[in-house]
C-alpha cells in the first residue's frame, strides 16, 4: 500500500473515531472546552501523521549534529558525555561561596556557575551607599581581584569550566577572572567558561543594567573581539531567554525575543568589523525549563532549528559551529512555591528531564527552598542528585533526541518556530531588538503574558499544587539560609585595606586612561584588564565608564 493510500485510510478511520468520540462527550465531557498551552497553541485530542502530511524529514529534522540541528548539536549527544552539571551558587562573601563551590565539586558537579550579589551586578562596590543591606544577599560580593582570588582558592582554573551570571559589568568580572588565572599560572588560552554578557534582556526583563544600549553594545562587541584573540575557548555571551521567561513570557516569546536579541548582537559584531564565523562559534544561549513538559522539549528543538536557519540564511555563516545553538538550561525559579516546598523537588526533576530530552549542553537544577531563601547545602545536594539520577539511571541519554518523530512533539516544534518567526519579523520591522526595547514593545508583550498567567492561577484555571489547590496546614519551613549582615562590614574593611596597600597614583592614571579610551573607539577590554590587575575596583571601573556613557533610565510605556 502506498503512503498516500495509507494516509487516506487513516483519514477515514480518524474521522470515524472523532465522530464517535464527540458523541460520547455528552456522557463524559472533557475537562475544559478548549485545550491550549501557555503560548496559545491549540492542542488536539490526538496527533497522527495527518497533522503534518507533507513532513520533510531532512529539512525539518536532519541527523544529530547536522544542519538544521533540530536533533542536537553533537552526533552522539549524551552517549559521549552528559551535559555539564553546573549548579548556580554564590552568597555572602568570597570565603563562604568558595566553601559551597568546593562542596559541590566534591559531590560530582562538573562546572561552576557564579551568582553575584546585586551591587556587583550593577557595578557598585560594597562600600557604596546604595549597596547597604544588599551585600552578599542574592549572590557573592566581588569588588576586586582580591575577592575573586579568594572565591577560587584551591580551584584550578585550567581544570574547571566557570559560568558567570553577569551582564553590565561582564568585562570587568572577566578581567578579574583572567587576573586570578594569571596568578595561578594559567594562560588565557586555557580558560573555559561563559559570561552572560547579555544586556538587551536586562532592559526588557531583569533590570541589572548600567549604561544605555549603544555603549553597552560596544562593550559586548569589544569582549567578542578581545576573547577571539586572547581567550579563544571562552563563550563570550550567553544570550538569555531564562530571565525573559521568569518575567512572564510564553515559550514562544522566550524563543522569539532571545533569538531577536541574538540577531542584534551578531549585527553589532559584524558592524564592528568582525567576521560572523570568527565569533559565531563562541555564542551560547541560556533557556528556562518551565512546567509544560512536552512544550519545553519542543521549544529547545525549535530554537536550535530556527537559529541555524538565521545564521545560515541571514548572515551567511559557513562554520557548522556558528550554526549550532548551544545552550545552558536552568529550571524555572518562578514555578517554585513557598507552600509545601518539598513539592519543588518533583517540579524541578520534570523540568530537568525536559531539558535533557531537549538536548541541553549544561544544566542547573533549582533547590526546593529557593522560594524562601538562597539554597541550603542539603537542598543544593538534592538538586544536584536529581540531575545525576536523570543522567545515570533513566536511560534518556542513551540515544540522541529520543522524542523525535512524536506527532505531538513535531507539531509543537513547528508551531513554536512559526510563531517565533512572526515575532522576529515584527521586531525586524521596528528596526531590531534595540529599537523594540526602546519602544517598550518587548516589555509590554512580556507583561501582558505574565498578567494572563497570573489571572489563570488566581481563577484556578491553572492549578498550582499546594498553592491554589490541595493546600494543607503546614508549619514554617525550617533551616533556611540567612546571610549574616556583618558581611557588608567585612567587605568594606577589605576594600579599605586594598586601597591602603595599592599604589593609588598608578590606579588613578589607569582609570584616566580608561576614561580616555571610553571617549574614543579603542577596545576597552585591554585597558580594563590592566586597571584591575593593579588594584582598581569594580565600582571604580564602572564609575569611570558612567562618567562617559551615562546611565540608562527605563522609559515608561502603556
């Protein structure tokens, strides 16, 4: 029987089944009149080959490790090695965080991921008046090379891959890291890791920006160029959909806005004189793994396919590594509940499984207590064990893209890609991602989606177990981690000691050199690196650039 005859026969049988099913709905109705996911994609009762009768395998899927990379960026995926298990951690001062890092490495973690406190993220030293009460609270306080050296004490930087969630002052933190490596005798060419360095999503979703968009884009492309020459194994940007999703976007919006930002960075780099295949292989991405299990699997696959198409067709990239969307995943912090927090272990495990089935390159699993505080050591260990159980006990890594060919997953993959492309087309018509942010378009789309999602929870259209249904009387959760307020005073004392020990005249001259460079067109990374090596602090470097670039003020929008 031919393929057409098979489909015709299936169509007839499907129509009979559908009619009979509809007749039975009077006695046994479905849970709701319409089924759609969070992105508004309609979900049929069942999916069959009729859903995509003209499905072209090689065009839409291909083989693992080959264009369009739907099935993964490596031919053997996890048969060679598992994803990097990179638990995000940092709190208090460098000593406390160093203890946590060494504990996690002893427990089998395979990469480090640094969380910085809020003052560090927005370029203030711990002794700044705006830093009071925030030092060490949501991450580790890093003011100087001295702090960074303590943070990585007894951790050889040529043996570990480090990811740093830092954006506006990303170049300064990378310079600190390089200076510590130099003290360890590790050359820049041996360093592996990632700086987030994604400022556009800060304007739309997260808020830890310093400078306006244009000078921020310059800093990013300066880092691209500098690392291409000096730190070739370093991923120079992690284009982040994670925070877009945490702010309330749908899965489709997460893909669309993340890749639109990626387009803006590629365009800026090419405009600065870089060849796409020079920096393209070092671009990386960062996605959220949310609650809708199969939508998340499909989202990762759609993002890979769409980015390969963008890099090939729009930018003419030739290197397969430039076409390969490599990404880190973090489970969805916004889905964790303070009510019945042990339920979060289950949520995180399913979200981590979706990331593994979607082909992630590295993964952070949130801890059960993160709706209440920074994670305790026990909670962080359970989160890491969740990854290890998925990797070593479930068998999902034994074959590449195991859900390929599922009628539903392939339908979702196509739908997410098509809807994301519609968004990107609209953003292109506005003049690109920078213009879309400046007009407030992306912010408003995210806010509207977040509002709809919250309304669904409050009306119980969306069930959150333990929060709006299946509640219990429960005692307060015990043993949450609290950061000692004395950390701020300790950091201030360390800064004072640094400024007494260093040659302040030399530091002043280096900052004057930085100011002149910022007012010109030279690459700022070599100047920043020289300044921090002789003792300039994060705040001093950022304040010097503030004098030249100014600070970004968010525009109001309706």
